[in-house]
C-alpha cells in the first residue's frame, strides 16, 4: 500500500449482467483526501461501479485499483482500505448502536483496546452519543444514516465509499450528513453517489457524471458548467419597450441573446434572461448601458450560475444524443 | 479464520436475543417432555425389552425435522433480505468464515437443546429404582448419534438458508431436504419395486447403508461405526461447501 498511489484508479471498467451493460468502459481516478461526487440518474451504473470497487462484485473486464492494490487479485487487502456504506444503508434491526459498531470494528481488525476509544470518537463525530444504547431498528432514518456513516469511517480507512448516503432524508438531515462528509476532507478519499445534485455540488471537490454506464462529464462544478453549458447567463427585471432592447444589447456584446421570461407583472416589469458565450462578467456594462437609456427602468440584474442540475441534465441529454447518433449510424 | 470467533459470538448472541429461538426451544422441550411421559407410561404398564433411551431416540426425527429448519432458516437468508450480507462480506472476512461461524452457532444451540433433555433421564434416574431404566449405554450412544447426525442436519439447514432471501422458503427447503435424507432411502427400498431387481443389488446396498435408523440402532447399541460417522461428516462438509458456493454465486447474480 504505497502512499503515493491514487486512492482509486479505475481503467476501462466493464460490467455486464447477461445482455445489459451496466458499466461501460469507465475510467477515472481519485486522489487521496479528495471528495468525489458520482452523479447519474437511476440505473446509470453507480452502485455497480461502487460494488466492483469494494470487491463485492467481480468486474467483467478492466482494472480497478484501490490504494494501488488490485480489487480483483488482492481483495482482502483492498477490503481493509475501504469503508463502505451500501445503497439503502442496510443495518441489523435488533442490535444496539454501540454493539453494532463494536462488532464491525472487530471485523475490521481493530484491537479491543483501541476500539473503545475509537468508538467514542465516531459516536462523537456522528453525533450519536445520545442513541448509543438504542436498538437500531427503532431509530429514525437520519440516525440510521449516521450509524451507517459511523460504521464506514470506523476503522479510519483511506477510502470511503458511500452509495446514496442522503437518499430519503429531509433537508436538515441532508445538511448534517453533508457537513459530516465535509469533515472527512483531506483525511480520507470519499466517493459518494447521488442522483440529487445540489448536495454533491456543495460537498464535492470534483464530480463525475455517469449515464448509461459511461462517464459523460467530469471535473469541478465550475469546470462542468463551462464545459457542458458553455454560456454565462444574466437575469434582469426591466420595464420599458422590449422591442428596442436587442439593439441596445448588441452594443454591449453582439453575441448576447434574449430569451423572454415572465412578465410584464402588475408594475410593468418584464423578467428576462440573457445569455452569452463570453466568460468575463458583463454585469457592469449592462447596468451602465441600461441606466443611461431613459426608455428603460431596471429593477434588478444578476449573473446566474447554471445549477449543477442543469449541467447534469445537459450532460445526460448530450450522452443520449451520442448514443442515439451511434445507433442511427449503424 | 481470524474472524471466526468474532462472528460466532455475535451469532450466538443474536440467537439468544431472538424470540424465534425461544419459541423453538419451548416447542422442542414441550414435545420431548410429552414423548418422554408417554414413554414412561408405556414402560410402567408392561415391561419392554428395549431400554427407554433407545426408544426415546427412535423418535429423534420428529423434533429434528421441525427444529432444524426453525433454528437455521434465519442465519443467511435474513442477512440477504436486510442487505447486511453486503456489509458483512465487504468487511475483511471470507465467505467460508461467515458460513462456518453461522453453522457453528446454530449447531451449538441445537446441541444445547438436546442436552437439556438429558434432564429427563436425570429425573428418571433419581426416582426410578428399576435397574432397566438406568442403563446409560444407550443414552450416551443416543446423544453421540444426535451430536454427529446433527452436524449434517444443521449444515443442510444452513445450506437451505443460503438459497433464499425468504426465511419461510429456506425453512421449507431444509424441511424437504432433511425429510428426504431421513426417509428417502427407507421409502425407496420399500416402495420402489424395480429396486428389487437383481441388477439393482448395488443401489440397494448403498441405500441400505444410508438408512438413518440403522445408524441410530448401531449407536444406541454402543457400536460407533466410523464409516457411518463418515457419512455424516462428509455430508456436513458438502453442505457447507455448497453453502459457500451458493452465497458467492448469488453475488454474481445479485
Ligand atoms: N443483478 C442485476 N441483474 C441484472 N441487471 C442489473 C443487476 N443489478 C443492476 N442491474 C442493471 O444495471 C444497471 C445499473 O444499475 P445500478 O448500478 O444499480 O444503477 P444506479 O445505482 O446508478 O441506479 C441498471 O440498468 C440495472 O437494471
Ligand atoms: Mg444505485
């Protein structure tokens, strides 16, 4: 287990179930201490990829290395490097929280003496102190999820894999889980999957978008925006003669296009969205031009970031287009 | 095998807090107590030539048939149903350790339940003054038979549990498999006419050799035949190996 190898390295991974190709030529790598979001719609192959990484499922072809160890041939060593929380966070119903964590710690080769200290640490970290003697079956979903996370980080493995850790939680609990994962930054490489995006956006250093078994986009949230959407957008609320607007905008930036939003509202303001491929901020120029012109009254102007949601939709749509084109060409 | 004892003690603990264990135990002890009372009444009415222990163990199949499925049905199928098999097998443990530990836990409980019926004989020993009741040979032989054959029956139950994520289905499979093993050879020998043909001599001998009740007779008469033990030990090994395969094969398709 050399310290320099990336936490996870996957090359040309393929997994087929009979005729279904769940994972198709996936390659990516995760640096140590990095938090990676693994995004994709249901059935994209997220869980399958994660299960291959944990050694639970064998890959059909390709290589997967965890801490430089091959998942296929050094399964036992790999298991010791990974803390894994499967989809739906399965837990035994009739054990107490501390009992369960103790048992899992023993299975993960923690010595008895160290384990009890470590147990206190993770209970503290995951805010489970209050429920440590409760039966897991009686816990609320938020607590169960934190028990799953506590279990994953228990042995302080260099790699944490969590499959949809925020699924089915309310916004407050999602935020708690997110903070919890954020605390692991730098200490452990974390890979979390989700099909709901804002949570990934805030927690992750980098996101991989996967659709139909292929990686369709990868990068930091900002890179993804640029790469996939490729345009900056401005939203403004404006009263006045809408027909005269394009001429005025062309003076600021010829490439600006207007798409009509809602309006006019009761006080005569239109809601408009402008978009341009230019990267630099046009806010000041726009504001100046519109304020100088007496025909318009401006109420608000803002540059909007496309949400990762839109990036995600655009990326998955793009991948469907390529799939369709490929099918059409045949 | 580093984690064998960790999993074993966990499994024992889980068995001891589970309601179904106690239901099984109560049913078993009630049934055996009832049978024992009938047995004693029979012996007090008229003298018999076989010792009571031998007759008592003749009925072993009845509790085994019900108890083993009840004790083992949960062990793997529950983990599969809850999905905890995935967390268990992604910890640094091997499938063989898991199967063996679960098997051992169920087997220890099985033995403990049977040994507790030894109490019946203790009471009898204390209060009966008739020497014929007190022959400890058949009793010991009977318990050795239960211990040896139990290995295989419990292993069959574990195997059945590895086949399905549904406890009830697992219980039915082990019920059928155990029934087949206990009664199959006897039924085949008595009911299938063409086995009587001259050319089927070999098959007849093999089936005869597999008859559980013959083994029991031998054991209670104090004959500990290593070949008979071997049947059970190899049956146990096979069932456990199949369980390991079944758990791993299920992963390939899950
Ligand atoms: N055991 C299985 N047998 C057959 N197909 C499967 C099996 N498990 C998953 N799949 C298929 O593989 C694809 C990817 O599934 P999965 O990895 O669970 O997606 P995700 O976790 O991204 O929702 C899906 O089309 C799914 O139907
Ligand atoms: Mg999934």
